[in-house]
């Protein structure tokens, strides 16, 4: 090896031998993929509606007389009991009306008493013929008229007292004040809503249903969630469905009641989840990331495990899409149990070998069955 010429010759010979040797073929490494097993079940039609929490019973309070508000005793959110004073009106005119009615009633009573005395005196003179029958009849009529007049004035006095009492607005039942629509100094009219009171113990979810969904809505199952806790759902049932559409929105109002004890804050925003089982149709839910296209039609990559290895090949299979559900797609077509590639579908090619973590070869399934 001390001869440089010999070393150069050996290197050249080795290079020549390497150049003449055949090239080794490269080994294809299976591409790792994620898959899900296709499982068919009864098809369900799902939809969502936005709604609000309202009390089943809410009463609008209003004055029965008109006048100027001089006192307001409630605020929104305040709990009131039946009979509590909500507001009062200026009652000066109503007190004067009561006094005037009392004076008129007193005068009518005095006239009735005088007419009765006159009739009694005429009755005493009638026995000796001093009074004619016509005079006696007129006296008796005067008594009846004066008595009726006195009774009428008594009713007017009662009405005046009622109007005076109506100047004080009291709660007709116990509940939470949900709206106040007046201020001190405002002149209100009879029947105009000034306060709304709701029963917080009977809260329910109110939604508006379009006419197209009305038939399926009646045959569906319901779940609801609140905007304050979107991940927590609870069962609700249909309590009431309006028989007539709203003239403004042309929708039907539905009232849903909780099927379990569930606190519902009045005025909260709620989401109603509606599901209906469709008879005669089965479909499977797969992740939306698995959906691709083949010749312009929706398709899925189906992985077929190879014998005695956790390796498979993929093929593109066209499917029928029946609907979408958040991050899932409802499809039908491939056989039940097929492995659907859910990630990396853009890098798939027909016949491509893929690694199937957790896949069981067909032979192993047959042995397990035996």
C-alpha cells in the first residue's frame, strides 16, 4: 500500500464496480392516516331555532282611570306580592266627585223621606174621604220615584268611590316586575300598560316556527341550551303551539316547557335543538374533513386493510350527501364498517398504501368470530 499508483488503481476499480452494479429499488413507506368506521343508523332530521325565556304567565298592569302619576313604587326586577301598591295618581278630582255624589245622595234620601211622610198623612185623611184616590195614587208614585232616585244616587256614590280607589294601582298577583312603562308626572289613560309582572316559577322557552317546518316540528324531539351555558343541554317538551300564524312574521309561536327542574332566567337567549327520525332511510355521519369530490360528485376515500398487516390501500367511492350537522356530513353509499379516511384526503391517490393505526386485518376478525 506504500505504492501510490497501486492505491489509485484500487480506487478506480472500486468505482467501476459500483457503477456496474444494479440500482436497488426504493421502498414505498405507507402514509399514516386517520380513519373512522362507517356506521349506519336511522336518519334524523335536525334543525335549530333561536328563542327567548319567558314566563308562562305574564300580566300587564294598567290604571282603570286616567290621571297624572304622582308616585311610582316599583323598579324592573323587583319582586312584588299581590296587593302591593305599584303607583298612584293625583286623586283630587276623584275626591271632589265622591263628595258631590255624597251630597246628591243625601238630598235624594231627604226627598224620599219627605215623600214617604206626605203619603202617610194622605193615607190617614183618605179614610174620611178628604183625599181622593187620584191624590193618593200621586203620593204613592212620588214615594216610589223618590226612593228609586235615592237608590240611584247611592250607586253613583259607590261608582265615585270606586274611581277614587282605582287611582291607586295594586299588583293583581305576585311575581317579578319585567317592564315599567311610565314615570312620575306622566298622564296615563285607562287600560294603557304601565307595569308587567311575570311569574318566575313557570319559565319556558318561546320560539317562532316557519310554516314549512310546522308538520315535522310536531313529530320531533326537543333539547335546549342557554347562551350562558351552550354546552349544557336539557330536555324540553312542546306545551303550546299557536293555531294561527303571526300576521307580521307569518310564523307559528311555540312554547317549550322543561321536562325536569331547570332554572331559566327570564329574558335569557336559548337555542332549541329539534330532531326527527326519518322512516325508511338510513345514513351515516362522518367528519366534514373526509368529504371530497370525484368527477364533480361528493366522494369519500375508503381504506381497505391488507392481509396480516396494519397497512391498507385507498379507493375513491362516490356517496350521496343527505345533510350537514355542524362539523359532520350525513352520507350513504359505502358498506357499513368501511374505514373512511378523515384527514389528508387531498394527498390521497387510488391504490396508495396507507398506515392504519388500530386496524384489524380481515383474517383476525374471522378468527375472533370463531
